[in-house]
């Protein structure tokens, strides 16, 4: 049985995809096995993507028999797979009870980046994000988070290409060199499932990624930023999107609980543990909302407090938002103003927008269980668009 053809038939079995190194060790030790068996098993599951225990030929037959009786290797099923003109790929994973999450692979000349979801929907409800308009359904389990990486890696290998328009897969199979927790959901609000998933990504017996190549994106959950810095420091991206509290309260509602001063202090604390010496601040460019010269000056003030890189993101419009993308000329002038002040600034290239895989577009064909749109209309919280000559 191929890894990609495997389906689950025994819900009570232990799903090995959701175990980190400690979990594999505990499982094998509980059966009276030796530590090296746990590492062998982990490599079969994650490095080779094997779901058939009979194919794990260097494991003892009685051990494989017990695995088959009590365990499984099961990733969420894929209901849709789209491929963009630019090589970007998007999978829609069924996580049960009418919920689905999306995962995006972005191939580039020097890397392959997988954007992974952590929740079905999102609680933060930023008005410029289509996922936020979906509402929140539930947190994903560790096996559902890491299962996106497991599936994508081996699906790309099975296709015989790495998304770079016909180029061969590298011999070592490292088609995914970077993972960003920037898909659906706020990762730090699902911390108990996120942490073992991150540890698997870093584990040399699993995916062996560098801490610098695994990024967690957060809207600013300050206490959990501190925990991540202690438990498993990886690269950190902060969804900033506004340079002052009044505007950020509207664009990133979590700011009402953790305002900018607390967020910036948390960033400085995180840098004491981080694998990089800067925080990435993400900033979606909204016409007449957060893209004026005054906003740029306020952003420069923030950048002088926290070592950072600014990532300006062209807004990907959707009709429910009522917002517009800043013009290319305005984005260029805004970026130049930051760079003239000595701030490292990049403008994210829009990828996969023809398959709704671009930043802020992840929503899928999912029912809005929380009726978020109706509640927002009742609250009538405005996003003020400033006129500009």
C-alpha cells in the first residue's frame, strides 16, 4: 500500500503521524522495546512516508504485527488539489465534521516553502483576512498539523517534480526546505498541538529542518510568544498591519488585549532565544487605511525599537472585506521611505492568487458556523478609509 493511498479504518488506533520523538520513545518503551527501534519507526513514518507496516523491513516481524494491531499512519484526506500557473499548489484537507483546512506549497528557485494551517478557521477575525470571515470551528490536532507536511512532501515526490515547472526533485527528497505556520488560524492559540509538531519539523529523525527555516506567525499572543521562546524557539513573524494602537485595534482585534507596547516588549524578549537576530513584521497594504506617509513614519519608529525586517504584503481582495489593495506606486513609495530610514524592507510577491492560495485568501468551501458576518454587521465596527488626493 502506498503512503498516499492509506486511509484510516480504526479510529481507536494510535496515529503515529501525531507523535514527536518523545512520543515514539514512550510508545516503544511501553512495549518493552529498545530506544533505537523508536528512531527507526520514526524515520519510516516521516522520512520515508511509509504507511504500510509490512514494508518497514528492518523492524522485527512481531513488532510489525503489534504496530498493525494497535497503530496507524494516517494523514487527513485531500478533497481538492489545485495548481497555479506559477507552480504554487494548494490542498484542501478534510478534518471531519464539515471542517476543512488549506495548505499551500510555494516553489522558488532557492527554496520550497510550505504554508501550514493550525486551526479550522480563526478566532482573531482580522477584517482583511478571508479566513477570519469564516469564523472559528476548532483547533487542529498535532497529527492534523504535521499531516499536512507529511502529505505534501510525499505528494510532490510522487508527482516526480518539485513545482519548479519541470525541474527534477533533489536526490535527498528535500522538496520542502521551509515551513511557515501562516495558514489558517492563530498558531499560538493552539499551542499544545503546535509544540510537538514544531519539534517533529526540527527532529533529524523526522524532517530535520533548521530552526531558521521554520517560522511561526502570530497576531501577537504575548504570553504564548514567551512560552515559545522558552520551549522551542524558531523564527518568528508578527502580523503587525498597523503602526498605532487605534488602527491596530480595528485591523487586528487581538491588539485590544495585547497592545503594541506589550507586543514590542514580547518581541524583544523573544529575540533573547530566537535563531535569528530579527523579528519579521508582516504588514498588509490597504489603500487609504494604513499606507500613508504618516503611517510609514510611525512604522519606522517601531522598527527602531525592535530589530526587524518589514514584509509588505499586497492585499488580496475579497468582496466581504470592503477593502482595497494599495496601488503599486503607493507600495513602492511606502517601501522606499522605510528603506531610506535604514529599515530592511521587502515587498512580498503575490503567488497563487488564481487558485485563492495567496496570503489572506485561505478559506476553502467551508460553512461559516459562527455567523461571523452577521454579528459583525450588527456591531457595525467601521474600517475608516482615508481619502487621498
